[in-house]
């Protein structure tokens, strides 16, 4: 008995059970290839790309810290004499800078320690010591949540437009309009306590929705690019607010100072954690906005239409969806959410209108929406993370002298890496998952068996065609192969029609 050829599976005797783990069996091949798809799925996941994007951004930020730190530069002057000093200075500069960022954004352990020491010196202990120390330590976290509140709300509006196929750049303008409407109602209109606050929030939503709807109308009616129109609307809102703050309607008697009067006490958002923190009711509104985004885009008919238009406008139009009206609706909803962010910002945090009321919230919301993949949970986490970078960067600048511009560089690098997932995977050696895989070639034994079976089937069909029917039909004579053609007796043998109708006269003679 010959051994199996290379590439063929070993022969298995009839009646012998084949174990899945035996070599050469399909089960063992599937088991060996089982880990491949799992690793590829992990390599292609968005979570891995986001984590690696932050890692690379902080690595670049560390390099900038080393270049800008004076102690590192001084130690590098005698690097070849004492290289350990340079490495020690560099490590100290990086760790102290990022520790200061943590203290300014999450938990100030040094501030909590100082409060605990003061209470201990006065004879306090137990809860009398831990309570105030803990409340002092979480103050940066409360500030981070305060900064994240309008950022999350505005990012939900951006996510609505992004998932609907419209790139809304008008967050700044829509936020300014919403803040202006809420602020004006807050300091110029007298209403009962609860009604006053609700009226301010409603004014922000309506104003932002109408202002966003302008870009949607221009897109639907005239085909104008929403990118260009929203950018121009940003400048219109910015300069309109600057002009309004020079009029008596917004500044009152003090026209020289470009700020509005303070929001009335009954129109302000109440604080959530006491007077020592700035965290207000807007955080709960931000959570409601995240839930609304999930319901709108995942559970509502309107959200289904928005996503259908964003996925394929022509197919949506064939299905009976009005693409123009959907574009207007998308921008109205997005503008309303961003306007709500402006109202929450002015009613809870700023409590007055200024020329820089929007700050960088409008453009940061675009980054947060992209970083969160326009999903509710992603936006919530990305908003808190970006707010932490902002608050931590300010504390890092005051405590360690590291410019706050470093935080902006890190944020820009994060967006750059997230926008190019193949680049991130290439930097960690996973670029192969982005290249299409060639189809698997069949095993040589299986290919030879298939080819032999095909040839055998073809030979059998040819033999059956040459032999003809086994039993001739009634009234049909089959001529010999070597018989000459009756119409041409002198012709070559085999020219006769092998199957011809029987001669009626000959059949009568035979019967007689």
C-alpha cells in the first residue's frame, strides 16, 4: 500500500471514527485557524484605534515636553559625560507634567493631603478628616464635568448631522444664537421661577433650530454646500453678537463694557453639589441629550429617514423619502441641540453674555462627535475626556509651566490618528489586516480528485453518445456503420445516415 502523496489527507478505513484533533482532518485545520479571525477583529476594532491614537498623541506630547523643558536642555549639554542625568531629568519632566494634568482634571491628591494635614493639626480625625479632604480632592473632577456638559450636548447635535450625511461646521454660530436667545430672556424678561428657566431653555432650542435650518434650506432648495454655508453663518453670528453687546438692549446703561447684565437668579440652572463646585443641572440635561440621540437615530422613524438619506440619498428618494425635507429636518434638529448647549452654558456656567461666550466649544464638539463615532456612549466618554484635557492643561500650565498649547497639539493628533485607522495599525505592525487576502488555494489531493471525477464523467457521457439508444424505436432502422449511402452507391463507406425511417414497401414484402 502506497503512502499518501504530499498534500493529501491520510486514508481512513471504512467504519473508523475520525477524531477532530487528528492531523490532516478538517477539524484540526479549523482549530488552528480559529484564532486568526478573532485577532483580526480586535485589530480592526474602533476601540483599539482610539486607545492607540491617544497613546501616540501622548508620546508626541512627551517629546514636546522634553524639548521645551529647561532642565532637560541643561542636562543634555553634558549628555556624554553623565547621560543618566539627562534621562532622569526627562523622566521627571514628563511624569510631573502628566501628574499635574491628572491633578487638574480628576483628583488633586496634593490639595486633599494639605486639607487633611490642616484638620489633623487641629485635632480632627476619622470622617472629620476624610470628608473635607475627599471633597477637596474631587474638585477638579467636578470642574471637568462642568466643562464637559455643553460639549456633550453640542456633540449630540453634530452626531445627528454626521450620521445623516451632512457635515455641519456651524456649531459655533448655532451655539452663539442659542446662548444669546437664552441669555436675553434670562435678563430681560420677568417670569415666575420655573417658567422663567423653561422659557430660557425653549428660546435656546428654537433659536438654534431655526439658525441651523437656514443651512438645511439652502442645501435642499439651491444645492448649496452645508460646509460653506455653516462656516459663513458662524461669522455672521459672531459679529452679530459683538454688535448686539454694544447696544443698550444687551448692555443696559453700561455701553462701554461689552457684556450683558447677569442672568436672573430664577433663570439660572441650580447647582448639583453645593456652592463650592460649579457643577449644575446642565449635566442631567446632557445625559438626556445623549439618551435622545440614541432614541432618535436608533428607535424613531424620523431617525431612520435621516440615516437612509445619509447612507444613500438616491435609494432613499426611490423609496419615497423626501431628501430635501430630510436635509432641512436634520439641520433643524442638529441646530436645536447645539443651541441647547449654548443655553445651558450661559444659564449654568457663564451666567452672562460676552463676546467669547462660545469659546472653542463649537469646534471641539466636532472633534468629540468624530472621536465618539457619533454614538451616544462614545460621545459621552469623549466629551468627558476632552474636558479633562482642557481643565488638566490649564492646571499643568500653572503648576509646571508647560504651555497649554500642548493640550491642543495632543487633541489635534488624536483626531489625526483616528481619521486614519490604517496609519495607526501600520505603526504597531498590524497593517496587514487592511490588505485584502488572496483566496485560499485548494489542496493538491482534493484538486486532483475533483479533476479525475470530471474527466470520468466526460468519458462516460461521450461513450453513451457514441453507442446511441440501446433499443431502437419502433419503425426506425439503424443502418450499419460501413453501409454506403443509398443516394450515392459509389460514395465512401459510412456515408449513410445511421438512422433513417423504414421503407413502407419493404416492410409489406417482409410480412408477405
